[in-house]
DNA sequence: TCGCACATGTAACGTGTTACATGATTCA
DNA sequence: TGAATCATGTAACACGTTACATGTGCGA
C-alpha cells in the first residue's frame, strides 16, 4: 500500500488548516483574496479536495451549528495530516523542483512555521539558493545555444526567466539573513 | 459556433511550428531540453495535442519518407493557425494574466517575432510593465494585512513574489529599451 | 422585492500524467 | 545479445474548470 501523494492544492488546504480550523468557504475566500489565488477558489475544486483529504483521514470536520445561516463545516488536520504535511515541508528539494515548481517551493516555505525548526528552515533556504544559482547557470548556457541570427524575442524571453530566478535567489539569501539575525 | 480556445501547450506547439516545420519528436526534444520544459514533453501529452491542432485545421502534416528509421510526421501551421496565433499574441493583457499566468505572457512574448510589428511589441512590454507595477502594489497592500503577531514565514513568502514580480518589471523595461534603441 | 453574502455541493468535460506498446537501427 | 536512440501512438486515471443547483437571511 503506497501512500498516494496529495496534489499541491490539497497540501495548500492542509497547510492553511494548520493555521486555524476553517470551513471550505473560508478557505475559498483566502484563495480568492490573496496571492494564493493561483490555486482555484471555485467550489468545484475546493469542496471535492476537502472530501478527499477527509476520506484519507488527513483532516476531520464538524458541522458548526452556531451560525444562523446555512451550517458550515469546519475542518482541522488530524495527526496523520500533520505528519504528512511535515514530511512534505522537510522533503529535500531537487533541481527539477526549482526549474518547474518554484511556486510550490514557495508555498512550502510559507508553511514552514509548522515545522518550528529554525535549522531546517535555514537549510531549506540555503539549498534553495544553491539550486537556483545552478539553474540560472543552466539558463545562461541555454542562451548561448539560441542562434544569434534569428529574432531577439526568444532570447529575451529566456532572459526574463533569468531575471526572475536571480531575484528568487536574492530573496532566499535575504530571508536566510533574517533567520540568522534572530538566531 | 464559438471558436474553442486552445490550451497553452497547443499555443506553444503552434508557435514553435512557426519557427520551422517539425515532428512531434522534435518538439518533445525542445520541451525536454529547454526552459519550455514547464510544458510536458511526454508523448501522451504532445501527440494528442498535435492531433487536436490538426483536426481543427490549425496545422497540417506530411509523413517524411526520407529517413530510414520509423517515418516521422512533420507539421507546419495553416493560414488559420497563423491567424489564431497572431490573435493570441496581440490580445490585450489583463491584471489577472499578470497575477496568475505570467509564464504564459512570457511565452507570448517569445513568439512575438511572428507579428513582425515593433509597435505592437513595444506596446505589449509597456502594458506588461504597468500591470506588473499595479500588481506589486496589490501584493504590498496584502503584506500589511498579514498579522504581525504570527510567524514570519507567510509574510516572507509573499515577499518572494514581490521580488520576482519586480524583477519581471525591470526585465520588461530593459527589453523595451532594446526595441527603442533599434528604432 | 431584488440582489447579495453566506455556504455547500454535483455533473460534464477536457486535459495532463503515467505507463504501456510497437518496431527499426546502431553500438557495445 | 542487450541497451539506447529514433519515432509514434493508446489507455486508464485523476484532477481542475465551468456551469449549475440549492437555500437562508440581510440590507437597499
């Protein structure tokens, strides 16, 4: 019985439920209002995902009777859910993660408070900065492969990626500095 | 009869076929080797997408007999395909595009050579820079809403987004400068 | 009374992911 | 003989997207 990997959306929900128990509607509002909006806030996405998490016993819910309106169901993580989230948060990060799933890595960082382990977080940031540096070098070598004869647009588009990845590396080192100051 | 919107992957394929006629295998190699690798290079993704494009008469193909190995089918865009790509490239960009689909905007820029219209490209970059500025302001106002009592990680994660978007705006202005120099 | 905010859900559809299948040629 | 490269494809599955459905209470 291999444990099935939750989707990123499911991890996002699981992480948010660690901050405080909430209903599907609350979670949807967060997705709609904040930068997490890259994940869908539509009911057809959120409610089924919560059901899947509940079926796998990673969260539990109870109907809140107090409200006068339609009853809301408030969820919070189970011990197994916390365990799984921590595993996800502390998973070593690969080159491929940086190249194709940087957003997911940033989401992982956003929930790192759950680990409550400053050493782990610093290691995460150090590793992130290093992998980004390596990937930037790779992007730069790709730039050399683009024929100079053709139009400039593809080359410039690649440069946009380099700009953004460099900024991410700067961010990681800035964040690292924050954690070392607070030591 | 509403025209169905192709997926981003389909637009990526259509754009690459404008650079030169190629086979599915060639296109997969590009996705696997370059920064476009955020789009899948797996056969189960690429070949069906090419079939869909062919069925909608946006590309055509012909089997290349010359090679000794298994025959390869080379595709190139039809007039309708060119038309549709140009429409996509010159579509005005929205705030939402910047917030959630910046990668797609960069892909559009990468193919802008097809338009062969320096004015349009400059307008694209100007608009992009402006929308990014507006979105950065929104992210900054979101930062103020995060309670200072809680952990620093969510705030820092938001900051990562701000770093990357600022870099994208810098890139857009740099690129704009290139096009204005060349007159 | 009209519409909005609250609150949860289902159904249809298309697409991406993964794994499998096939088959020829080249190289160790 | 076996593995790798070339080259195209199919099938099962799960997920996200969109649209629809339902029902209450409050304010304009």
